[in-house]
């Protein structure tokens, strides 16, 4: 009892890889669309994040604290990814790719929340 099997570890690794993959998909999609790229900046990400918190809270039927928590995970994952991507240079954490990666993960989170509310 309490032992973690190899299957659970593989599922965890696959889940983390999928989330990080959605972040890099966000970077790739925005890189391919120069018109979209100019709109994804710090100010607009803040607005998108606030809308994300409200929509996730509303769709899930929970309170705003749920939406804040649903935003916290992608934000922390994005910071960790940015640290690794920039070789732990703290002054480069919030670069252009940070916002693209965050948007990719938030898109996955929104789709996931919407699908779980429907089914």
C-alpha cells in the first residue's frame, strides 16, 4: 500500500509531456501567425488571464477561487519552463515566448474545463 507503480509514473510523465507540448504548440502557432503575434503581449495576456479565470469559474460551476487555481497551475508550469528554456537566467523569464507558452496551456485548460462540464 502506498507504492507507486511504473504505470502511474508513465502516466504522469505522459501527462506532463502533453501539457508542455500544448505550451510549445502555442509558441509554434503564434510564430506561424505574425498578425496574431503582435497582439500577444503582457497587457493582453493579463486581460486574457482575467477572462480565463472568470470563464473557467463560470463553466465549471465553481467559485472564483477555482478559476484562480486553474490559472495558477499553467502560470507555474510556464515559469518553470521559461527557467529551463533560458538556462535559469532570471532576467529572461518573462520573454516573448513566455506569453505564447502560457496562452497554449491556458487554451488546453479552457478546452479541458469545457469538455468536463459538458460530459
